[in-house]
C-alpha cells in the first residue's frame, strides 16, 4: 500500500463581515447573547459568490502552496451541502474554473464532517495506487439555506472554503483514520431538498426548505463525538495527547469544545479555534482552520495534529496527521 501525505493547504472566505451587532438588526439578539452561548463574534457572508467560486479560490491557493499544477490533479473531491446545482457537480465546475483537465470529479455530502470524509476517501485512492495526487475541498454557501428570521440557526453559520492537496509519499503521514454515521438521528439537523412534483404526487409549495436544527441534540452529539473520536484516533495512531501539537475540531460552538476538553482532561488551548471570526462553515471549517495553522507557521515538520469533525447526517470523522 502506498503512503499518503498532505503537501499543501488553501482557504478562502468572502470579504463581507457580518458581526453579531449586524445580526441584531435582523433578528432579536445581541452580541453578548451570541458570544456567551457560541463563542462567535462575526462570520463571513457571500455577496454573489457561489460555492464553486469560493472552492476554486481555495483550491488555487492550495495548489500554489503545494507547487502542483492543475493538470497534475487526478481527482477533485468537493464536500458540500450547498452545491451550485444538482447537475453539474460542484467539483466539475471547479475543474473547469481552475483548468484541472485530467481530473475525475465528484461531490460528497457529509455536512460538517465533509472535509475529513474527503481526506479519508483521497487517502484510500492513493494507498491502492489508483491515484497519485488528489485535491480535496470543503466549501459552503450556507447563507443561502438559512432562515434569517430564526435566531437559533442564523447566528451560527458562515460561508467559506478550505482545501488540501493529498499525494503519494515515501513515508505515511496519515497515522490513523476514523469515520461513521448515525442516520437514525438525521432528523436533528435538516435542510430539505426540492419537493416531489410529478403527475402522481402534488408538491407542497409551502414547504420550508431552510435549515432546521435541534441544538440540544447536536450539542450532545458533538461532545460525545469529540470525546470518543479523540480517544480512538490517539489509540490507533499509538499516540497520547502530549504527542499532538493541535487538535483541530469542527468549528461549531466553543462550549462543545470546552465540555469535551474537560471530559478528556486536555487543556482547551490545545484545541485550535477560529469560529469567533468565521462561525460554523460546515464542510469548510476544518479546512479553513488547518490552512490558518499552516499560514501562521504554528506547526513544523514532524508535528502531529488531530482533525475531528461531526455534523448533519449525523456524521463524524477524523484523522491524526504527521506534518
């Protein structure tokens, strides 16, 4: 089996910043209420850019960091719950935008676990020898599926994209992998599709297609997933938390991280957080945070980091990486 490593990361967020004070003009809320419950101060909201546009910009940044040309990419995987279209896939649109003419392209839908799902899939293609270089992107335009009158959800989310280039290595740099799904609890976080409409079934034009969430259930799921996932990933990688430079969780809620860190007995400062500036960007969140760590030179060659995601589906996944 071939060995695998990440050789470049990239990210992109829209320039428009929407603060908690800005949201207080839209729904009944305030800065202190949002910060105390989520840790979020502001988020980025797209103005006319769709998912493929942000994904392409993050992809080009990752390719530049990896010193890889677009035509060298074998596969493009885009993790998103907010594609531009049902057809063509967002990955195919990205292929055209960046000139990755030799790539096979497809989307995956795993919500907030999407980026780590994508990395997991990429590692399997490379380990089996099917592919050499793969571009993994997590990208979301969540602002287009939010109910801006529902303060329980609209305060949480933002738009953006994160990307990574994964390739063959002379030494395996992905030390452990972990993923799973709990479809029986999928009802706790839902964004409905276009309703059925044909000769035999009358569509419900009043159906609400915006995102709905049971915050309490997702909170409990997030805490449990981080605790169980961190323990398993460390065990499978033959590591302890002392060997890990950073834990990079899905950026959902600072209180989820605090609860999980306390239960694990790990200093919460080991968890890298940027949700105060970006909010929850779903499939993009871990990719954006990882790229930020790299750009800030917070990790060096040989450092180990742990990625852990959880979200709609319900889904979860993670990995331990040696940089």
